[in-house]
C-alpha cells in the first residue's frame, strides 16, 4: 500500500499551503467524506481480519498524523495572518495631544471646604444669610448706629430698593448679619459658621468690591475669651498646617463685640517668600471678640444666662496667604489659565 | 495718628525706648502702624564738595571731589545745587539707599568713575523733595553721622486709632493710656493762665439750639496781636507729624488739636460782626471754606454766623473770609462742644474730612474746654502779644459723670480668668476710673470724662483685660459635643454645601473648570437680560458693576470672551453662586457655559458639541444628585436667554429644576467671537435636600437571564414629547421592559411638516427566567398597540 506515499504527498501539500482556504481544501481532499485517506479506510472492509488489524492501525495512524499536520499548519497560518494584520493596523503613536486647559476647582472653594470641615470638627454647623441685607441687620442690630464713625470703616454699596423701614437695602459689608438672623431663629446654645460673599466699595490689588468672609458664632452659658483664643489658634494651626504657630491677640474695636480683638500670625520672609508661623513680623488674620450684650439683647437672648464669642475672617485673604497669591482681582476674573495654575484637581479637593 | 517720641515725652515721663513704647501701644489697642527706624542712617555721613568740574560727556552732570573727613572720593552728581564748599549727606559704594531701594555700586557714569552719591531728601526717604541734594549748615564736621546732622534721633510713631477711642486722638491721651499700662508717669500740663484779663469781649455769643448741635461755647478776644511765623519749636513739631506751618495763630490751634485733642477755631475779629451765633444753616446757604472750596449747606448743618453770613461750618471747617492771616490784628478764639452726631452727618453729607470733624464726631473730653481755652490764650499771648479779654460764653456744659454698676466676678466669667478684685481695682485706678460704694464683689465705677465710649459693665471688663494683657488670657479649646455633631449631621445648610462640593467634583471630572465671578451685572447685561430695576446699585464703582445679576450667563460669556482672546478655543466653565431675582429673593444655582470652535483637527477628531451633548451633561448632573431626569417634566424653554428652538426646561411639579440650551443669538451678538455656545442653569436648591445628600439611591435592576432587543418605529406628531413616550413604554410592563432607547429620527416631505418618525429600541429581560418566543411576541404586540393608541402614532414598517 502506498500509505507512505500518501503521507509524503499530504505532508508536502500542507507544507506548501499558505492560506486558510487552501488548507481547508487539502483537509477535504484527504480527510473529507470522499478524501483519499477516508477512501483508504473504506477499502479496509475488503481485507481479511488480520490485514484489517494491521493496515487499519497504519491508516488510523496516517489519518491522525495528517490531521495533526493540518491543525498545526492552521495555527501557523493564523499567527502569520494576525501578525500581518497587526502590522497593517499600526499607527503613529507620536502625535502629541492638542493643548487643553486642565479643569480645576477654584482655590476659594477649597478654602470653603476646609473651613467648613475644620470648624465642623469643633462642632460648628453651617448657617447662611442673604447678600442683599437690610440696614438693620447689617448695622443697627450689630450696634452700629447711624452716623457712627464705625459705619465709615466699611464703605457700603446701597441698592435702590428700600426695605420696610424705608431704608435702602445694602450689600452686606460683612457676614456678621448672619449672627443676628441665626439668633433670632434659634435659641442658644448656638454654634455656627457662616461663609459667604460680602461687598465693599473698594477696588485695588488687595481689595475687591466683592470678597468672601466666614463668620463664627458660639453662644452658650459660659463660652469665654480663653475659649475664643483656643478655637482660633486651633483653626489657624489646621488651616495653615503649622503646628508651631506664634500668634498674637491685640485689643481692637468692633461695635458688635466687647472686648474685641484682632488676631495676628507671626511670619518671616525667607527667599522672597512669606513663611507663616514664626518670625518677628505680624500679619493680621481676623477680627473677633465676645459678643456685645447689646447685640444679644437685640436678638432677645437672655444675657444673664448666655454669653459667647464671634469671629470673622476674610476667606480670600487667608487663601492668598496660604498659597502665596498676590492679586485678589485675579480670583474673580474668570481667567481659565489662572484657575488651571492656582486651582485644585479633584484629588486635592 | 502721627507723633514723635520727644513730643510724647513732653507728656510722659518714661525710661522706655521707642520700641518698648511701640509694643505697649499695640498691646493696649493703639495699634502701631509704623515706627520710623533711622538706625540704617548712621552710615551716611556729612561730606563737603571740595571742588567740581563739568562732566566732559554730559551737560547736566558734574564731577565732584567729595571729602568725608577721612578720604576724598570722585562723585558724579546731577543736582543743580552743586557748589564748592557745599556740605551734604554722602553715601559710599555698597550702601543701601532707602528712597530708591537700591544698593550703590561703584562704576562709571558716561565714562567717568563715581565712587558714591550725595543724597536728596527723597533718596533718604525723608520727604518727596528731589529738587537738589541736601544742604547742611557749615557748622557740621565732615564725617558726622546723618542721624546727628539731620536730627533723625527722634523716632516717629504712626498709630491706628479705632473709632471708639476719641480720647487717644491727642498726644496727651496716648500718654495717659501708656501711663496706665505702666509705661511712665503722666506729667502735669505746663502752661500759665493769663493773669490779666483786661477787658470785656466786644463780640458775644448766642446759641439758637434748634438741633442741640451746640451744647456750649466759650471765647476770648485778643487785641493788638502780631501774627507772624511760629517759633521754631512749634514749626518743627508740626513738620514732624506732617503738618505745614502757616502762621502762629493757625499753628497754635493745630498744635492744641493734636496735643490735647481739643479742636479750636480763631476768627479774624475784624472780619466778623459783634454778635455771633450758632444756628442751623438756611437751605442752600453757601460758604467758601478754608480748603478753598464752595459748600452749599442744607437745613441740617450747624453754622457759626454773624448777623450777615455763615462764618464757619460748626465743628468741621472755618470760612475763608474770616480766617487769620499775617495781617490779622484782633482775634476771636472759639472753643465749643458740638454734638458728635450732627458733626458726623454734616461732615459726611459735605464730604469734608477735617481734623476737627474727626475729633468731634468721636466725642471730646468736655472737661478739656477750659484747658484748651487757657492753653491757647497762653500761647497766643506769648507768641503774638497784645491783650486778652475776659471769657464770654453761651450754653451750659453738661459734665455729668457716668456711673456703671460693676461685678468683679463678671470679668472672670467673660474672660475665663480669675483676676482678684484688687488687681482689677488697680488697673481701673491707673486708668483714672474711680471705684465707689464697693460691697464685696459689686461696686460703682465712675468713668473719667474723656472716656465717653465706656457705657456698660462689659466695657469695664474690656478696659481691665486691655491693660492686663490679652496675652495673659489662658487658652482653652472647646471641642465638639455629641449634640453639636448631631446638629451638623442634620443641618440642611451643611447638606447643601456637601451637595455643592459634589457637583463641583463631578463637573471638574468631566473637564469643566470652576470660576467665581462678581455678583454684578453691567448696564448692558441688565438691559438684555431684563433684571429687576430696583436692584440697581446706587453707588456702583463702574457701569460694569451697576446691578445685581439675575443670571450668571452674561458674566460667563464675558469670561469666555476673555479666555478666547487668550487663545483658548474650547471654553468650558461653571460657577455655583447666587443670582438675585429681587431684593428679597436670592438663590444659589449652578451655571455652566460651553463654547467651542469647530474642531478642525483631523487627527483628534471629536463630535462637535450640540444640544444633545448638553442633554447628556444635564442628565449626568441630575443623576449625580440622585434624581433621574426621565422622571421630570421636560418642555421647551421660554427663557429669553436661550435659542427658542434649541433649549429645554426641566420641572419637578411646579418647581424649575434646570434650563439649558443654545444661548440666544441676540445675546451672542454682543460676543461675536464666540461660536456654538451652550449653557446650563441648574436650580439645585429646588430639589428636596434629603434626596440630594443620600448616597446612591438609584436602583438599577440586574438580572442574569438572557435579554432580547426589539426596534420599533412610529410616526408621531412633530411636537410629541419623547420623554413621555419613553415613560409610557417603560410603564407597559415594568417587570420586563428594562430600557427604552431612542436612536433614530426621520423627518421628510413624505411624512409632512407636522410629523416625525422615531425609532427606539426596547430591551426586554426577566429577573426570573429566559423569556420564550411567545412571551416576547406578546409583549411586542402589546407595545405596538398601546403606543399607537396612546399617541395616535402610526406604526412605520
């Protein structure tokens, strides 16, 4: 029998085959229903039992050998085809991407978040009030009577519309009216902060007609000035991330607090940069004091039993100090390059 | 307020130096704003120009030979007062020049070596004078330090005085407060009373006190005075605090204003009538004041007048006509107490900020009236000679002393510091407060006449701690209680701020930058966006900031334009902040703007932004707030901000949740550079806050059984809202219909103008089993029938 011949021919044909279709045809020609090897197997039935055994074994051997050869050739061809496809699909990976502005959160937002979280850890919840205020809430209720020189400390924007007292509405010059609104609404103990927009007619590199402040108010039976100092020192340590922080409280005057204080943080200038915490120079950070009993009485708080403190600070100012920014006007310019340079990515927010 | 160390020492006997005094001032609430420090100036020395010649290469420059007592230097100098023998102030190579803020460097100027510099006053930061180099008297030896030669050994303090401390608007007042702090002893005032008051004043007073604006006035007449330049000691004092000497009479009043805090006025007695009075001004009454400006008064201002004219605006400024000049022969001195409120009102309405107004409106020490009168009389008589009349006065001086009930324990409660009553009493006594009728811890405190800001018990506490020292207050930090933590957790405002932070994060994560813009609108924006006219700012800084905004879109377009001009082509920005509908209605919204140029980059291809891209952002934002946009009512927006055909509004019940779309072409005409501009306004405060703050409240059903998809095409009426169709189809079998997604719109002439053909794909999946063919067929049939019935839609095949 020409088993060896068949194997030799099949091996050669498989070897020469170069694509899947051709190989499929070879498979049919040898192993298909009418294929050469199949025919040979069919012809076994004419042989004797002994021959059947020996020839049959040889034929089966042949069939599986050819089958294996085809299978491995199949794989070979497939790999070649994929390789050639990969080659065709190759593109230039060296095109630099187009420029795009990296989106950021405004630094003031980051400060808002941090202020809310630091004071939150000290038990302060957030309160709010409107930007367009009545003269009463912005001034009179805070013990700033009409014609008082203190009114001139804060150059006020007025709105043409008038309130029920016939006085023009004002753009709040500070967040302090939220103290009044909260105390009229809630019974002490009260422990709140109120961040928000504030307005004064002033415009230069450190003053903007619109800026941000946060107000703090803590009223209970015994909140005292030592607590006030502790609270604000703790806040500044956390916010400016300086554990060894030199501070100074000095007497000042706000009509709505008595005694009043301003808090300064020590700093020094090293390599043309401000370094906060130590040094011989002082930076004013905030104003604070014990809430003037006159203000509490204006809010119907029983001053025999309740006392407490309040503080207010410029959020733009502490943001500028923390990140070394110099021009407040750029905060509100809507300049996306500035935001990309000075804002915060989601991971840092 | 400005004063020199030596002037302070005329009132304060002290062994403290200027730096110690400066620290003490800040510690007692008189904040030191600056203390001139001339220690640097010891390196500058007196030197003589021995000789000079013209610079060969520069007309205006001279080559000087300068002798500083040890060496001779060549100095190139451009001053026009260069002369042989001139003694000036010399700075050598390497020295820091304070006025120009540079370090001198030896070098050539137009080819000639210069080894130093002769200084002007401006270069020494002493004044703005740059007319020439400083010329000193010939008596100074070369090599003498500039500190000695220029008498710079008298430090100048500048302090900030808070509005309550009118008592410290004088050098005496500051000295008094420092003495209470233990910084020295207050000296008695040193002047002699005039012994011979020889005649009755020919001018008399009356007060027409319609407004209680003048409580008391006292005067003297000075006959035959000789008004001349002030003596050097007086001129120097005024110059040291930045005041310009004028003539003796005027300088004396300025001096007493600063020294005692007692403003006074001198009239040229020959220019005023014999009967002076205090009265309210007539409406539209005019006066030319000392500042050479004409003021028109109203009926609320008090004036000093004779029978003809207003002569001065009471407590604020004198009149030009009756001012004292060097020709003045007879003088009428006025010392008065004016009501702080009326002075403040008049001063503000006329816009006059004078030293007198500043002091009157902060309240004067009423007991100073007579000291002021005597001191001024003494000085006028001493400097200008002549004779002095007896006093003439009007009104009644009310010096009722103020008494406050005080409990020593109150201090401890407010400050959190146990301070013994005797310590408190000592501080109060040092401040000249008297303690009366003390019974154990309670007493009456008598307030000194100059402290009219001290009115209540808490003010006493403040006085004590101010002197005791804020540094001595023990620090203790109250941390949060359980109640407070609960309050924070339940606080609606806290939840709102959390939501705002979440929105910000989401927006930045999809490539949109946060901006913060002013709460204002320009005139133009107001006109176009038709805000509430009563929100006009009466005293706006500029036309760009003249209204309160009722939308942020205009600000954002301006910002987009700015960024476009900087070369940024694809602008994506948002702001979360307030808009104002009226003076009593403000809401915080999210406003987002996307303005993109057509993408011409053939490598980085991206689909151009359109309305549907915007819809996707809105949907994502709303779902980040735990709501499903598909459950809201969506209709065309009627807002004039948006393109009417490419904008939508989202409602929950009656509440507006969002508006979005292409910005109206009429608005975009203001911003011709910007193309393809879209905006979203999300009124997140209208959503129920409880839902916003929940985490992940949307339920998406998940099933492991095989799903099937089937497409349906219907011809609807053109204005058919597809959100409605989607909601309806989903509702046909909530258990099986998992998703309904639109993917094709077809409009054509064959369909007619009033129809549209829409194709959507329905995803069907059961949670319990793999659906059989017959279940599916049943559902398909159901959808076809129900949709065509409900919406009168034709099935398209």
